[in-house]
């Protein structure tokens, strides 16, 4: 497994999740390093609270990390992205998607 930095510190990615790009919708595809990856299957989904020191900030709600372990299908063109298993994370505090892990 190739491990990128922890959630929120992974590589930023663009995620298409239905018609929305938010954590409540299942990712359908994502772009990483100038390649498009289509999600073939969602293998797992879970939600974590952030570190305890980030949970409350001036009375704000608990920080949530929304995780999606997805399997992608290989592209049909020779320059297309290969298939694989990836952990995508929506970090509410940073208001962004990151690629947190790439499984070999």
C-alpha cells in the first residue's frame, strides 16, 4: 500500500459525486495527477471525528472526515488511468477532497 500523508494532508483531488461534490454523495469519479478515474465499486464508507483538539472551535460542530474506499476500473485508452483501490477523504474543516491512500 502506498500511503500518502494523513487525511486532510493528502493530495487534493476533484471528485464528481452524482450532481454534487460533497461528502453525502457517493463518489462516481475523481481526477488525480491529470488522469480521470471512474469508480467501479465502493468497497467501504465510514465517518470519523477529527482529532480531539479540532473537535470544537468557538462552539462549532465536531469536525468530520468522510472516507470512501473505492475500486476503479482501468480506462479503455492506452493513456487512461489503470484500475486500483483508493481511499478518498472529504475533510469538512478544509472543505476539500483529498486522496489519502493508494492500495497496491
